[in-house]
C-alpha cells in the first residue's frame, strides 16, 4: 500500500541507487582502468588509452594460466554434474515429503564459510593428514602420498564447494519431468537404460546446462581453493588478478583480467537463466 | 531388480551426503585434539577454546567482524526490504532491468567485486582499505539476498489486508508499519540472518578492502592457515561454523526455505 500510495519509486530508489553507486559504478571503474597504463609506483595513468592489457591477457605467457583455470573449472563442472545428477534424481523421486529438507541439507555446507571448508580439506589431504594416516594405519602405504598442492586437490576442493550449485538446478529440471513420459517409454518396451538416454536425459538437458554454468562460473572465479589446496606454484586467472592487485600493483592488467572474468560470468549466467526459464515455460 | 536399483541409488545418495558433511565434522573433531601441531590424534582436550579468548588478535578481529556484520545486516535489511517489496509490485517495464540489477551482484565473482570496490575507493577517495570500505562492500553484496527473500514473501501477500488497513483510516506509513511489515517479518528476519552469515564469513571481498587495523576473523584465519594447521584455528573455525549454522537454521525455521522454489529464487534470482 505504501507502494501504491506513494508510487513504487520511494521503495525502489534507495536500494537501486545504492547498488548503482557501489556495484555498477565500481564495475565501470574496472572497465575504465583496463584500458589504462601504470607508472612505476603502480599509479593508474589514462594519458594513453590502450588495448595492450587485453592483448597481454591472451598472449602466450598467460595461456598456461588461462587453460589451467578452464581445466579446473571444467573438471569441477563435469564431476559436479556426474555426482549431483543421481542425487538430484533421488531427491526428486524418493524425497517424498522431505524434499525441501533434503535440499536444505545439500545447501547447508554451502552456507558455512568457504574458507573453513577449504581448510578442512587441508586437514584431510596434507602429508600427515586424515587420508594418509588411515592409509598408513592400514599398512597400505609406507610413505605418505602427496595429495595437497596437487591438481587433484584443487579439483576435489572445488567440486566439494560447488556441488550444491549443480544439484539445485538439476533437481528443478528432474522434478518437473513428467513421469508419464517415462512410463510411456517403458510401455513402448524401452529398457531402463534407453528410457534414460532417450527420454529423461534430453528432457532434463536445460537443467544440466544451467547446472554446468552455475558450477563453472564460481569455479573459474575462485582463488581460495587454488591458493590453499593447489600450492604456491599453481596459478589461475583469479590468483593472478589477486597478485596483480595486492602485490604486483599492475591494476590495469588485473582489471582487464577481471573484466574478462566478469564478461564470462554475465554471458554464462544469462544463458543459464534462459535455459531454466525456457524449461519452466515449456 | 527395480528395488535393488532403488536401494543402490539411496545408498549412493547417502554417501554423497556424508561427503558433504564429513570435512566439517573432521574439522570440528580436530579442534579437540590435544596435539599442539595437530598432526595425530593424541587425546581429547577443551583447552583450545579458552585460549581463543585470551588471544588479542582473535578478539580484535572478532570485534571488527561483528561490527561490520551489525552494520551490514541493518543497512541491507532496510534497503533490501523496500527493494524486495517494490520489486513485488513494480510494473512490467522496469521489472526486468531491476531483476538484473539484483541478480548481478549475486553472480559476480567475488574477486571482481573486491577489485571493483578497491579501484572505486582508491581512485575517488584515495582509500587504502578501511572499516568503512569493508562495511560498504558488505552492505552491497547483502542487499540482493535480502531483497530476493522479501520479494518472495511480498508476492504472496493478500493485497486486501493493506486495503483494509487503509479503509480503517491508517496512513500509508501506518499501513506499512502495522500491516505490511508484520506480514513480511519472517522474510525480513530470514534475510537479516542470511546477511549476517554472508558478512560474517566473507573473505575475498573483504581482503581487497581491509586496511591496517581492520582485519576480520576470516582474514585472520586465512593469514594463519597458510602456515599450517593448528588446533586453535580449528577451534575458531568451529565457532564460526556454529555461529553461521545457527543463523542459517533460524532463517530456515522462519520459513523462507520451506519451499524449494523459495530457495531457488534466493539462489538464482
């Protein structure tokens, strides 16, 4: 009523102005700085606008970094879908009255500090950590296996961290699936396997696409996991951005990389939203 | 055959749930480990918890974290409640752009948000990181969550209740204060809890905006765990998990998450 009486404006305006000022404007700053240069004190200069920062972002020196980021995020996405799909399916089919509770249990770890969850994996994976103690205790290994500071550790940590982002959209998609279509396939003598491949999988594809994007996006922007579980040598785009800003003092280069991350995120998110929305409407 | 497969699927789901919770359980268990280097289990102790409260760095960081969280919760709840309510009632024309404005901060990589605010404050105010900078950053990433949660409830409100308030002679503000707000209260409180959890936990955005003397608890932990795993850090972490866990639990009990739809809206915008 407050809205209807005074118009929507006064309700929307304070929040919208806040987000414009402290979210959109700062993003514009990244865009602007990414075309700048810097002096030897790290101060940003705008006297010669340049595309060099973008050129360098795709130069051979950065390619290992970018491909490693894509590799981590890609593996994380594939694993999250593979691990999450059966869980989403199970919640949808067998969750009954507890569906909401089961989904909350999936989300609960996500709500506890990402830093602390990553730290927990350090305890598990380090040389004298939980896994190695168990293997040693069982007499399977003599020397500890190096697990921490490996690609495996990073992918494991990211998959753990972003699995909920895969399970939720998959659940939405599977839960909307009309069980009658599956029954129809069975009546037409499809076995479980071909019913899954020819009916269930194509019909839940929008959910898979959305889940992939919603896992890939945070994974590619994550720097905590590669930093803590991947060790000092593993560089990723996000880690490079952090270094360029906090110690390297090359803000224009960092901004260009940040802007590329942002662009990937925006495009990916809208593709994900569109995919899920098309599903809901159809 | 079919039930066997169902059982297999259920067993698999249980394993995944264990996978989701086991690391946190292990972390908590090791906060009670008597071994100072925290390598092997040498016995149960509660000693690490009292030592936390005599550690000035931890207490200082906790103080900063709580102050930032208090400010972030208050401001984001005020801004987000109005925004969510307005969004539930806005016409078609502006709904799309406004939804995008709300969604974007939720999906933007934290590192991008962190550097954008760093650039913004450094360029305009010569800011080198401060308490104020952290507080503004936290308000910014909390607003969307509150707004989305409030909107979900505001859409379900019966407009007749407000009309009745008006008919009985309440002013626009009076109607809001005595009719709309009590109806929205669970969502507002849930939004506040979520904002608290987000603010209390944040590392990445804070790390780009913190200055000398404005270190938060996650920043303190981050600086410590790079040098190894100690039972004190496990104890602090356990407390953080407990505090945010309680906040999320309360938010859930308030009913915001009771439908899977509401949760998804909160997550995906």
